[in-house]
């Protein structure tokens, strides 16, 4: 059993390396098996097919930066702060963590230009994780009858996501550097301003 779990972890790590280094264009069952140093039959045995491997990857802890356990940690660390500061802490966490995840960025880029069974499956997993986290946030912060926090978070997270993806091919956006920390520090400051004004 241990060997099976080690092999599965190795396959997921190999997929992650390929996405970081070559993007989706370099991805395939043969490429993942070669990178992992195992037979491609093990992908079929443990994950069913490439889609199953990608679904397991998208559901893994390191893939998406806004999962419920991370939100619980942010809440426990910021219990004494007000709702605007908690919401800001969450969005800043999302920004920082997504910047650190080049493989996740590659998946997001691919989803924007391709629609197929795999991209739909990955989008569904991310949407389920996002809704679980947002429901948790609304419940913990008692926001159900106030501002539409889901719409606000969607707008801010979409802006963050776009700018992070854009940073691969551009250095600035509206005069703000998006390839170094100074520009992102400005973004974090304005996130705080938005939440303090609206919540």
C-alpha cells in the first residue's frame, strides 16, 4: 500500500513539474510517466486516465490557494480584527499564494483558451472549492444579509487572477509593475481600502 501511495504522489509531483516547466502543451500520459520514471499503466491503474490524474491534481492541497483549511487558519490568526481586515487578509493570502503557484497559473491559462472535458472538470473542482470557502466565510463573518460578498470577492479575485496571468507576458499594467513586489504591495493596499470602505 505504501508503494502505491508513493507512486501516486510521484505522478502528481511529475505532473506539477511538467506544468511549471512546459505548460499544458507538454502534458500527456507518456510525458508524465516518463517524468515520474514509471510505466504509464500505473496512471491508468491509479487514476483511470489523464483526466483522473488532473482531477486528483486539482483537488490536491497545493493546487488552489483558497481552500477552507487555509481560511480557517486566517480566521484563527485574525480573530481580534474586524470583518474588513479579515476579508482583506483572505484576499491578500489568495494573491500571494497564487503568485507562488506557476502550475496553477498554467492550468488557468489553459482553461481560458480550451474547452473540453478536462478543463470543465478542473473548473468544476475549483468552483466547488471556492463555494465551500465562500459559504464558510459568509457564515463565520455573518455576512449573509449584508453586502454581496461573493460578487465582491469574484470581482477582486478575477482582477488578481488576470493580473497574475498577464505578468507572464507583460511587465506593467496601467503603469503598475506586475512583475515585482512593489506593484503587488500597491494592490494589497487597495484591497484593504476597498474592504474597509464597503464592509
